[in-house]
C-alpha cells in the first residue's frame, strides 16, 4: 500500500518512546524512576468524575453542538473572564479533544502552505510537526538559557522574512517552565503589531505558576485579541489529561472556521466529558492552589538537587511542572563501561539503561545538551531518582 507523502514527515513521539522503554524495563522487574510524565500525578477531583457519571445517567449520550453545549461555552467564557480578565463571548469558544487538537485546528485555519511560523526553542515537540502537517514552514528562534529561555524581540526580528505570518508562544513553557512577564509580553505584542502577525498563544499551564507570578493572557494586551488564538485546557491544571478537553478562544471568524473544520472531522467532544468540564470550570477549584503548593515544594528540591551535581546547571522555572537542566557539562565524558556520552541521547540512554532513571532528552525540544525532568511525581521518587543520578555522574571519567 502506498502511503500519502504527508505521512513521511510525521515522526513518532520521541517522548513516548522513552516512556515505552522505561515501561519495558519495569516489566522486566527493574525499578525505574520515571521523570518523563507530562501529566500531574493527582487523580481527577471526585466532583468532576461524579458530574460525568451523572451526565451518562441523565442521557448526555448524543451528539451536541460541535463547539460544545451552550452551558460549556458559557462556562469557559465566564471562567476566562473571572480568572484571567479575558473577555470573550461564548461564540468565540471551541472545545476540542485536548489542547493538542485545539492547536491543530488552529494552525490548519491560520497557515497557508509556505507560510513561515516563528517558533521559540526550546519548544513543545508537537508544534513543528503540526506546522509541517499544515504545510507551514517553521522558523526556529532560539530562546537562550541566559535569557531565562525567553525569546527576545531582537532575535524574533532577525528571523523575520517577507513570508513570516505568525508566532507560536507558550507561557508557561513545556519543556522549560519559563513564563513571560507582562513587560516581555508587551514588547512581543509591539513586534507582532508592527509586523502584522497572528499569534497562537498556548497557555495550557497558566494556573500552574509559582512565587506569586502573575500570569497575563497574551490576548488581554491592547490590540492582541483580534490577532491571537488562545489555547487553554483542563488537562494539566485539573489533572484531566485522559478526558481530552482542549479550549480554543479567539476572533469569531477564526473560531467559526475552526468549528467548521472540527464539524467535518471529529465533531463535538464526548458529551459526558462536557459535563465534567462544566463542573471543573464552575465549581470551586481550591485544590489547584494545594497542588501548586506541592509542585512548588518539589520544584525547589529538584532544582536544588540538580544544581548540586557537578556539570549540571538548572534555572528555577516560573511555571508548569518541568525542570530543564543544561547537561552539556556531562557530555564528552565516559561511563564506567567505557561508553562515550557524546549527545544528550547517549546520556539519557545511559541513565535509563544503567542507572534506571527516565529523563527526556532536550534534542526533540530543539535544545541539544539539555534534558527534561517532570516533577509531577512524589517527593520520594524525586529523592530516589536524584540520588541515583548524582551517584552515577560521580562515576563518569
Ligand atoms: C505546552 C502544551 N500544550 C498543549 C498540550 C496538550 O495538552 P492536551 O493533553 O490537552 O492535548 C501539552 C501537553 O503536554 C503541552 O505541554
């Protein structure tokens, strides 16, 4: 069977490959400490689960409007206004099968083949692949560790060409946890306005910020609402990764186009899941504050322990639940078995095979020499995993 050309450019997920390998080692009876998870380790709160169960009993088992039932799009609009001061009408909301689906709908409706899209690196692995699937050309712009992994306007300007149409922003970021201050965002907004660009602003981790960081939605900056697609969701902050609820809000003509696209591809998300999402968005969510406190504790321990390892440097992230240390100081060294650690992949393979700790290499995120560790795992695991890494690194020659 001859496959379509577009499939040639779709790589398998390298992050899932690490998880699969870690699981295979566990199946062999090895005690692997996993830092690969991109999801909170807390269960979905009970009242959210109960709402879905009730919905099934109440007959929420049929097609709904593609964008979601009116109670849901209204709940989204009210939540975004109350939580972030972002004003949208319910008809500017489209609920999709996870933030990933919202992003995919978005790029398909914004980018024509050949359009160039600015993407700060380190980036979440899915953006460049979705750009390719839409026929768009990704222009990677380095956000340097020295700048706190925040892209500067000067480097964005350098990457501009007459074909540049858009910018993908992700704050707080996966994989770095870096978040942009209002001042940073204002400078970027000025650049966006001056160059007549659209923006996809992925704010999936907006509620997971530390040290009193004030997250500002990009679309709330003057003049940005009409050129920004905001992607939000319940996966990360409500621990609902498996439910698949992604939220897109933006200019009405863009959301209408995305709604038509979704109406011809997947239609509405599962009806009982919509009831769960309504409960999440309308009932008290103090648990998020408690989770943030716990993530914060783990964040500090993980970053301190990483920085205590010679050859490893890690900045304290402002949000999300990832540490993204610079491991370049370990490259070029040899393991006790004589293997040269030339790249981050070599390092990550060695840590998984010989030390039984699973990290994700930086290369798939556009940051060779770095690694991503999720602290959405217990403090006991963090201690155990970091003990192992520190001990193992001391054996490198
Ligand atoms: C930055 C970012 N955006 C979007 C998503 C997608 O989230 P969802 O699971 O809702 O599709 C993720 C998940 O890892 C993410 O890290």
